[in-house]
C-alpha cells in the first residue's frame, strides 16, 4: 500500500538500519585503518564499507543510496583506487624496487606505522568497496543501467 | 645475469593504461585510442630494450619490493621470455592500431581498451613472473578479461560463447591452482627456480607426477590442445575481430604453450614420457583441427579450427626437444601469431565491409577490397606453408627436426596436415576473395586507413619473416630463446646461486 509513495522496506527495518548503518561503516573503517596491525585490511574493510551502502539501498531504496555514492562516483572511485595502488608500487620503483616500502616504518603497533602498507590498504578498500557496490547495483537494478550509460 | 628495474613496467604500463582509460576515457573522446597506442608502443619499446639487455647478459632478474627470492616474488627475463614479450607486444600494438578504426562501430570504446590492456598486463605478467602462484594470478587476470571481451558484442550468440569459454577456462584455472597447491605442499616453496632446485635434490615423487598431469590439463585447456579444445571454435569467432586476433594470435600461446614450456622444461625438467605426451597431443590437435577446419563455412570459425591445428605443430616441435625442433617450434609460434592475427583482422575487415562471415555469401571481394584481399593472401600463403613466406620455413624446420630425430611418422603426418591446410586456405580464398562478386556486394568499399596500415604491416612481416633465420638475426632473437630449453633446470640453479 505504502510502497508507491515510500520506497524501501518497513518502518522497523528503516529504524534499525538508521541505528546500525553508522556502526557498520565505522567498523569497516576501523578494519581498514588497522589493517597493518590487526586481522582485516583493505579488502575486508572495503567489503564492509560497501555492505553498509548496500544496507542503505535495501532499506531505503536506490535513490537514497545514490545520494551517498552514485554509480558514476563508484566507477571513478574504483579507477582511482586501482591507480593509487599502482602509483604506490611505481613510486617504490623510483626508490629502487617495485613495491618497495620507501616510507619510514615507524614504531611497531602504532596506528601511523608500516610505511606504505596503510596507503595500499586504503587504495584496495576504494577499489573493492566501489567495485562490490557497482556489482550489487548492476545485479539488482539492471533496468537502471542503460540510462546510467551514455 | 644482472638486475634490471624495467621488468615490472611490462605489467605496470598496461595496468596504468587500463585504469586511466576507465577513469578518463568515458568523458574524453580521443583518450582511449591515444592511451591504447601509447601503452602498447611503450611495452613494445621496453621489449626491444630488454632484447638488447638479454643479448648482453642472458638473464635479467628483478626482486619485487627488494625481498630476496624465494621469500619475495621474483621476475625473471631470459631468452624465451623476451621472445614471448616481443611477440605478444608486437601483435598487441598492431591490433590496437586496427582497433582505432574497427571498434568505432561499437559503443563504449573505453571499456574495450580497459579490458584489452588488462588482458595485455595479464599476459605480460604470466611471461615475466618467476613465481608459480603469481603466474596463476596473472593467468586469471588475462583469462577473466578475455571472457568479458568475447562477450563484448552482447548478442545472444556471443554471450553463449563467452559463458562456455568462462566455464571451461575457469575449470582450466582450477586445475592449475590445484597443481600449484600440490607443488607447494610438496616443495614448501612457490618460487619456480627454488622449486626446481628442491625437485632436483631428490624431491620428485608421485605427487610431482600428479601435479604434472594437473598442469598439463590446465594449461592444455588454455592452449586448446585437442581433448580440451571445445571452447575455442565458439569463443574465438564470437569476439570482435581485434580480440579474435589477440586470442588466437597470442593468448593461447602466452597462457598455454609458454606456461607448459616454462614449467616442464625449467621447473620439472623434461622427461621422455612428457615429450611423448606433448608429441601425441600435438599430433592429435594438428589432425583434428585441420579436418574440422575443412568443412567450415564461417570464415572466422574456419580460422579458429586452424589455430588448434597450428598449435599442434608448435607442440610437436617442442615435443621433439632437439635444439632444431625447439627453434622451429618457436619460429612457428612467432609466425603463427603474425599470420593468424593478420587473417583474423582480414576476416574482420570483410565483416566490416560486407556484414557477413559466411563464405557462401561472399565472392569476388578482391575487386572491391584489393588491399584486404592481398594481405589475406599473404597470410594464407604463410599459413599453408608456401615458399618463400615465413610459415614455409618454420614448417620445413619442424619436419626436418622430426626426420633428424628419427620420428618419421610424425614428419609424414605433419606434411599431410600441411597439404590439408592448403586445401582449406584455398577454400577460404576461392569463396571469399576470388570468383564472382554477388549483386548484393557491388557497392562495398575497402576499409579505413588504420586498419589497412595494420594489416599491411602484418603482411610485410609474413613475407619477410623468413629473414629471421639468417644467422646474424637468428642469434639475436631465436637462438637465445631456444637456449632456455637447453639449459632446462640449470637456469634455476643459476638464478638461485645469484640470489644467495
């Protein structure tokens, strides 16, 4: 009945989502930033960040999710993530070796340590998160795709 | 042996091209073409630089992230590697030149170039890597990109072919992964040179035999050797013409033939049983491919079956295992890359002009498309082994090598298959380019300039390719590559002693 006016799921789901989605996003970011210290890392963090967006899309409908991250935004982010990762690897080449960790490593178990590893993690998270979100969008709303493409 | 910093760029440049394309190519019109040409030109140039270095120093080594092997990933460039790199990147460059015109018919050109560059990065990676798991990863990059490229037209038939290809290809990859797992469990190392050392110091056993079979099936699937060939006649014709040229010209060789050579010669060490298996698979592929090609009416499908048959020739040369046999196989590999790409590009040009691939609906195209007809004729003559085209010399060498090794039966089969090859090539030329021009095709025009340029260059290589056998040129290009086979697992010893 209320479907036409109000996209998404019921009020209960929406309320729960509103409460949890921030926590999910935060957990994803935590896993991402602590990738070099604790289990997790760019891939796992990226997946969880993407899942928080998927969560929003399921509960509130696609328009709300596209306000946060549009399809073209996701595509751009994916490309940037891959290029950033490659740039870190190639910058290492300038210091002597492909994928060389050329930044000072810092104190072990500190948040700001391990040189280029956190940067690579962030790049992977961009790539994986945006990629997973795009795949989800492509699978769920195929009809939407042709209008998104030129 | 020296260390060299250029090796990772072989993978890095096409990867950067792929993602820059994805980022910029959608908005800016000229960018995809420009990036495609620049990247492939760059990797081709790097290939030539490495050829110079390999001629001087024989083996180039690079340690990723300065981690010494066997802990870190090593990239190794030797004669065989640089030979494959030059073949792959030369064809890639010429195919990109062709695509600048041809792909204008499709929308989403940037997607095509992104996937193309990813495939190229994967192939270059498979060729340069010295780590067996790394090889699997690059294999998957190239293979997954090629699945998407086969489906690029998104017509029903193309999607079906791509699905079939994806299922078979993934199956092949799983065999390879399983082989890697067994080898890792057995030798506790993933570095190929280190693995060869462990096996040489008495580490071989039944598990190695099992892994050999798994690798043979996995890479055999990628190389489309006969019991594993079912996907190729669907996948190669369905792709856009430049991709057919890449798949048949270089992908089956980089992922299949090269990987088989690298593993069985440099890591496991070739044995009599393995050579016999390679010889048998090669002979069966050669015969089945040529017989099936004879009855095809779809121009690209005919060429696809011909690829199966020609890979059989290469495997026979490698199976013979004498220096001459190896040299002949490598030379035929190079020649096949050139003439098969040329023929696929030619068939693409015909399709571009007439809109059909069915030989029965063509005829007399030589009058309307003289350049396409001429270049396709050069490619066909090379494929059929007519002197003085390059294909003649490599087939001759394979037959001579078989006779020298006392394998008369194989030599006779190779000659008979070559005659049948001439038959289907004649069929293609007769129905396609000669004969009467149908009323429907009176108004067609020859193809745009860049397509012509690319086909002409390939035809030129077909005609002049025999010159690669001249002693001075052979020393630079082919002999260094065949030395890798002769060195066998000795190469691993040299690499590991350098590292330690």
